[in-house]
């Protein structure tokens, strides 16, 4: 049986911690402007005391923010405290492997869920739901170090919980590919989506401008590659041949890296790559890190199993290539010297195919899960000692049951892609999904369903004035505005107001109720809201005095062409007025605020003036005020990278790889009573082992040198 992927699990858990760190730190710098008492959508209006007990409130609305008043904190400061706790815990887990514990990941999940519950529209993104689902699975995947005083490096059932990460990655990628075709978007069906995507995405990077200049035939070919990677390749996640799984891994990583280079999608792409770590095995990660313990032993002639494995692998690649050519009409135009492509199937044919494969794919996934469960049961049977065998079996039963439950419930959101298959599910699964839906344990996904901005990227431009005649544009730090300003690089930070401005431009302002509150706060000159636009207040044109009037105009933006020879990144055209001219006390604005329940809450704050915790939180807030979100996040990452580098240099100075020798057991330890570890559990030493120990003459380090977590012992004198 293959060596358990300890390093792949360690990479995955470190990646989840890194994603949590970015999410908490990014949200922390935006809490006052988004959710503060004078923010755009005050969070305190979501948490209304109803006279119920604490446990009833947690049951009806699960968030730790209910505990804020008992700590002397209002809702805003309580959110900041949760963010800081999340930053501290995720930073510690990223820096120190012993802290990547099941309990710590459970705390991180609870903290982010508590913030999600009051986040309203600014926190309702698919990657927030994805982070919560990944975070919940990390609780099952991570070992339990803190309570047990040191757990084995690998438990017999860990392959089962790690499989759930693979299943989540499959659901995410397969659904994202399918919805592009079920949406009937003409750009996805015409393979022209990427000719619009780079300039119409929310916050493009400078590389997006260059990608936009690529020829149309290459853009179409890129769409074909996207379909292959998102629809066909995910089936290989469950392949029994490791090289096919590695091919699937690198395909997913390639797609995500290209998205990172051309778009600012915060921590989403990083989190997707982290999920892909579940496809790796111990041998491959060991080779990549230079710590492989297995030497390549090529033999000739190859065994029948190796020959069949290679044959199946080559057949798979050939089928992928054949189907890509067949279903996307790929052919070389020798006259124009380019590769042409087009969709060679109809919508009806695709939906018929989807109906035919949805439930069989579920069956394939269930077979893969069953294999992992049976393999885990075999590993439990190999554990030495009756007590430890029973303990391993009990854990196997618990975690296998949990995995089957999560898998079964996840079928409800997964089959949203095909309604007939969705209707065939057992009604009990729908009820179970409805019970846990608010906890975001399993979710449906489908990214880039339709391509927006086909006739030009819609963009809302705010303008302020003192007299109603002379208007000055109000620039945002990240979203497009000034046509001469280069697109920024802000990932993994997510400027949530900029993202919502992008969504607001796609419709009427009435479909974005928060926009009226945003304009109202700017008219009031609320500093926390202004910092969402510009951290450096000197760049805000109305820093000295708030504007008397504000209006919003709708423009269409396009990337400039390399043939134009322009020094600008964008060109734009005015379309229409997006939001009418308003001022404080304007009836139009007052009606909007009253209609959506956004009138300013004049209830006095319950925060004790002399409380220590609020004053500490306010002091930390003042320290972070002048620092942009991306700077904070990358500074934390740099500290972790520096610490890891120093640790590696120190280890190298001591003589290379980490020592495989371990000191003898302390008196009273299980190994001192004649035991050693096997499969993470204590067993009695066999006579042959005792003989080998005598042959060692009582010296240390008589192990097999594999460094797999087993402890060598001294011969007792």
C-alpha cells in the first residue's frame, strides 16, 4: 500500500491557514467603513436583542458577536476582535506546524462563520462560502495535537478525510465548467469569452492588458483549454493511477496561476490550489522538496502492471486530445497559419450528455470514497495491540461516517447543475442540507457563469461638488477610474466595496440598496468610509471638507489597443446618469435610506468608557489606519517566509536534513515499557526487535533511517 501523504496534508493545512490569514486581515481593515456605527451597512442593525437567552440566540443566529456586550464591546469592535483573533491563530498555524491542529481550525471556522453571519452583501461571495467549507473539512483533516500532547503523524483514517478535499475540488471545478455552457452565454458558446474577460473582470492586473492584446484565435483556444481543465480533467481526480492525478493537479495549478496573473481574485485562487494538494502523494512531494526517501529503481522488462498502467495513461491523454479536437472543431488553417476552433455540439446535446453523466459521476466518486474507507479499515487491522486496534477502529467508524454524511449532503448542491438528477435524490438529503445550509458546510459553486460587459465594461464614477456646477471625480484605490492609471495588484486582499461597485454598475442603483447609504456617508464626511476609497486621505479630493453634492455617472470602459500607441491603459465613454444629484436632507436620498432601513441609528453605544479591551482595540486600529490591506497581508506572509528560511538555514548548519534519531523514552512512557510505534499506535516489541536492539549495543539511532515518525529506543541497562 502506498505511503500515506503526510507532507501533502501538511501543505494543505498550511495553505488553509494562509487563506484564513488573508481573509481575516483583509476584512479587519475594512470593518469600520463597512460595518461600523457610521459605516455603509452597520452590523449592529443585524444583531437586534430580542430578549431571548444566549443559547437561543446562538441557535437562531450562530455568531460569537452575541458575546460582545458581556466584554464591553459594541458590534463593530467585537468584529475587529474576531478578525484579530483569526489573524493571530492563522498566523500561528502558518508559522508553526504543531499549531495546525483540529481544535485551532475549528476555532478559525467559528470565527469566520461569526463574521459571515453579519457580513450582509459585502461577505456573500462564493469564495467566502468556499473558505468556510474548506475550513470545516480542515477540522476533520487536521490531527489533534493540543489535547493529546502529541499525535501520530498519520492516522489510519486520514485518507478518508483528505478525500473530502478532493471531492470539494471536483465539485468546484466541474460545476464552474458546466455552468458556462448551461447559462447559454453566447460568448462561452462562441469561444470568445476571453476577448472580453480581461477588461471586464472586477479588478484586472497589468498583465490583463497584455493578455487582452492576444489574437482572437489564441483566446478561443484558451477557452477550449478552460473547458478541458474544468470539465474533463476533474474526472481524473479519482483515477487509480498516480500520474493521471498528478497531471490533473498540474492542470488545475496552471489554470489558477494564469488567473492570478491576470486578475485580482483575493484568496480564491490560492484556496483552489490548496485544495489541489489533496491530489498529491508522499513520493511526489518528497521529490519536489528534495526529501524523497524512495529511490528510482527502473527495471527491464517492466512488469505487467506497469505496462498496463502506462498504456491506460497514454490512452487517457489520447482520448482527451481526440475529444478536444472532435467536440471543438479544432483544425489548422494553413493559409492563415493559425489554429481555428468552434463548438461542434448543440445545447440540447450538451444537456443530454450532462443528464447522462451526473449520477454516474456521483457513483464514481462513491466508489473512490469506498476504496479510501476500505483502505483505512485495512490500516486499522494492521495496528498492533488489541487496545490500539480497537481505538483505531473506533476513530475509523466515526470519521468514515462523517465522510459519508458530508458526501451525501453535498450531493444536493452539486446536482443543482442538472435538475432532473437533483430531483432523483432522496428527500432526506434535501432536509439534511436545509438543516446545515446556514452553517455553510456544503455549498454550490459556478464561477464566471455569464460574461458581462460585452459592449464595454460598465463603471460607476462618483463625482462631488461644493456648488453643483463644478464637479470633481472621486477616485477609488483599486477599481478603474482614471484612464491613465495602471491596473493594480492587490491579491490576496479583497477590497469589498470596489467589488460591490462592479456589481452595482451592472444594473440600476435600486438593485444595490447599500449605494444610497454609501453616498450618505460620503456627504457626512465619515472618515472610516473614506478610507475604503483612499487610505491616504490627501488623495481624497474632499478631505478638507465634505462635498455638498454628490452624483454618480455610468461610463463604458475599454482597454486601449497596442496599435493605438496611447499612454493610457483605458478609454471610456459616458453612457448615462447612474445616481441623481443629492445632498444631505435631500428627499430622494432620505426616502431611499428609509425604504431600506438604513436611517442612522441614534441609539447610544453601550461601550463602557473605561473598559480596557475597547481601548486596546482602538489603539490597534489607529496603528493600522495608514497601512493598506495588501501591505498588511504581504508583511505577515514575509514574516512567515523569513522565519521558515531562517529555520531551514539553521537546520542546514546543523548538518542537513532533520535528524531521524530520537532520544530514548522517558521513564513511564509507553516505549519505556517495551513498546514502539507502528501506524501511530503503541505496540509491544517483538523478540526479533529486542535482538536487534542488543546488537546495537544500546546506542541511539538504530532505526531504519526513514524518519517516518517511529522512535528508536535505547537498550535498558
